[in-house]
C-alpha cells in the first residue's frame, strides 16, 4: 500500500520523531509506514487521517 | 538532515578504533587464559568440561543475549545517548518512559542469556551435579522465568502496534517452522534414520531459530533503522 505520509510530514516540517510523538507510536513505526514496510491498523490509519485533517483514502492508496 | 547526508567517517572510525582496542586486548588475554587452563589441565588440577554441540551453541547464544542486553541497559542509562539512538535526526534526549522501556527490554534479553547459560555452566563445573545444587538451580531458573514472563508482558503492553505485530510474526513463523522441522526429526529418529535429540538440544535449536527469525522479521519490518 502506498501512502503520502512522508510528503504530509515534510509539508509541516515535522521529523519522524515529531510525528511518532503525535501518534503515540515509535519512530521506527513511522519509518516502516513511510518506506512501505508496514501497513497501519485501521485505528492508526484513522488517527493519522484525523491528525492531517484528510480522509484515509487521500493518504493511503491501494496499489492493486 | 537525513541519515544519508551525514558523513560516516567519525562513527566508522570510532567503531574501527573500538574493534581494534578489543582485538588488541582480547586476543592476548584469550591466549593467556587458554594457556593457563591448559597448564592446569596438564598438572591434573582442572579438567576441561566436555561440552556437546547444543551446550556450545547455548553458551554462544547466552553470551550474545547477555552482551546485547548489557549494551541496551547501558545505553538506556543515558537519556541523551538513547535519544540519539532512537531518533538520529533529532537527537532529543529520550523520555524516562522510553528509557525504562529500553532498559526493561535489555533486562529481558540479559535474563534469557543468564537462564540459557546457567544449566550448562552448573553441569560443566559440577558433573555429576549434586541433587541439592540441581534443585537450587532449578528453583532459581523458575524464579527468573517468572520475572522474565512478567517483564515480557509489560514490554508487550508498552509496545506500539508495529512492535506487537513483529513479535506475533516472529512467534508464528518460529512455531510453524519448528513444528515441521521437529516432527520430521522425530519421525526420522523413530525410524532409526537420525540420531537421538535431547530436550536440551531441541530447546537450543528452538532458541536459535527464534533469534534468527527475529533478526529477519526486524530487518524486513524496518525496525532496525
């Protein structure tokens, strides 16, 4: 699954650690999400969407 | 600043310097200890214990676990150093919750190493092991196991979803692979095709498989970066 997390984070000038702190996850989780090594759970996806004020579909795109 | 934009020279050279110091100190020290033990054996004062392959493997794993556990505990003792490890970009000091989490992780690893080494060392030093010492060791191991289980549960509760996912994957893959491998070995053993494995051999193989699979999952999930 592709995502725009890195772009959205860069637009706000947040580091991975900043975003991790806001989402209450580890920096490694943010890194894994950005590099496509991990797809978030639905609750985390909703949390990310709420934080950036966008819908889940605009942040995450199914590659299929 | 991204990680790739940092010059690797200072970190690389300091690692090389440390490795050189360890090699320069460790090699002669190991040689001298070995020579001293050989002399004791020649004089009949001490007999080198005969260790099976699973004992050697267990001691190797124990040293690895103790080493990684000790390094994790030492690093987590300094919130500045831990902060640089957790967030190389920002380098903010770690919070007390993070420091405690990593220290607990280190403790769990070190405890596992201690538990793995204890039966081999007791058996190597005292063979045959007197029943009282064997019972005391067993009670100690049981107590350590209970502490480790409690620590593992705490680590699980404090982990985020990626860490829990990785832990679950490691456990599932280890179970499936070992279920098949141990069944095949047991069948071969029953048919007289393969040598007999002791429970200690099987436990050591299981621990090795768990650590190797953990390394692969951690790498695949990007937890090491």
